[in-house]
């Protein structure tokens, strides 16, 4: 631990597993207190307890669905009743692979509700406190899918393009208040979500998961998936004082994928 986030409090959505869990641990290791959000209360409480015990920080669990605006407002109010939110990490997200014409309206909407409107709800309730203090960081988890087109995941790509666009607009609006807004755009991260991602694409293409994995890895120069801790390291940088002049950027963590 180097204490790069010592004394800061971070609200992290989707924190019970995968990228969010890795970011929570990296932040705790750097001395941040944590307000953790996800839908599964049992798993979330387990993560909060483990990190608080292991790193000697304060970690609270706040289970709610970020697509439910009133629940998000209540969550933020509970957190701010005990202190401020210095860093917001909008990580919660869902993925559903389909050819465009095979998406039902409900499926397409579900992806947008979580990946776009979830970010909208949480950020709109957190920003007023940051503006009042003239300090804060917002870190949005987008994707390389927010930087280009890919087959059979138009809902996901549309949602992540929206997150990148929202990041840029908020960075411009919030700069006057000394609140910095950036995004992280990973390629496929080696998590539970990646397993379902591969399975969905394999089903769409009529191949097995092993072949789908090989096809994906063949497209990236480093020939492997991203490790969650590699995304978390960038989040730590963006939440720390080291990134005090970084604003409106969408950081690719992709092994060179978007280069080719």
C-alpha cells in the first residue's frame, strides 16, 4: 500500500465481482474507504467485510438496482449522511449478444437501462456534492466497444458509445467545478461476464466456446484477455492526485486491439 487514495471515499457500482471487485480491492489497498453497490446483497456484504478486514478501511454495502432511480437516490443519500463521495466509479453493466434484427425491444432496452441510464441515475445524484465541494472524480467503465463497431452486439456497443460520449460532455461541464470525468475502455476482461460473453457469441456463430475464445484472442496483439487488476490499476491512477490534469479521456486497456 502506498496510500495514493488515503482518506478518500469511493462509490463503486457493480462491485461484488469481476472488474468492480478488482477496483474495490485496488482502492482499498491504496487506503480508500468504500461504498459498494451491486444487486446481490449477500455477495456484496461478503466483499465489503473481507476488504474492510484485510485492509483496515471502512467498507459499506449498498445493494440496489441502479436502473431504479428512486433506489439510487436513497442509496446516495445514505452514503452522504456518513460523509462525502470523493470518487464515483460507474462500473455496473450487462451484455447481450444478438444479430441486430434478432434483438427484442426488451433485450435492447435492458442493456441501455443498465449501461446508460444506470450511469445517468448514479452520476446525477452524486455530482451535486462534488460540485459543492469543488472536487471529485467520476470514472466510467466503457469498453473498446465504445470506440468502434463489432458484430452481434449492437446494443452493448451503442450503450458504451453513449458512455464515452457522456464522459466527454460531462468533462466539459464539470471542469469549471474542478470535477474530473474520465472513462476506461477495456477489451475483453477475464471475468464471469467474459465467460457469458464468449458463450453468447459462440451460440450466435454456431461454434463452441473454445473456438470463439481463439477467434477473439487472435484479434489482439498481446494474445490474451485483460486481467481485472490491469483495469483496476488505471482506475487507481484516475482516482488519485497523479491524474490531476487528465479530463475527458477514454483510456483503452486493450493490448493494442484498437490499434489494428
